[in-house]
């Protein structure tokens, strides 16, 4: 996830953060974490250093994954299609893998 975030330009990070805020009503824990990782990377680039939270530090896996597939699909759609723009593809793929792991622990 960190490498995928590092590869994104600032405008793509802002777009990811903004759409996660807009989709917050679908899956609040999942979208709050997306906002956190986008802010974390933007802050890291600006010279602010703090720990990136793991999803389980935000919510238990079952809560984190609740409606997250729907939110991820909406985020993909909002960011430009089924796979998202090429620049966002690795981040969206990493989010999907993260959801798979969380769903195993439900």
C-alpha cells in the first residue's frame, strides 16, 4: 500500500481522499481509513511524520469490511471506471486485497 501511495501524484491523492469522504455513508470505517492513508501520504510529503494506522487500529475486521466492497466499487466508478485510472489502479488493487484479508476474519 505504501509503495502504491508513493507512486500517486498529489492531485490523485486528493481525489482519492475526497471521494472517500463522499462515500463515507457506505462504509464509514473503510472510507475513514482511506482518508487516513491519503492524508498520511500527503503529510509525509510535506515533512510531517507519524505512524500509518493499520485498519484494525480503526475498527475490528468485520466492521471495517462491512459494505466496503460497495464503497470500493463506488470509489472506482467515481475515479473513472471499473479499474480506475491507470495511476490509481495499484492503490485500488491494494484496497481490494486488504478487504479480502479482512473478510476472512469476519
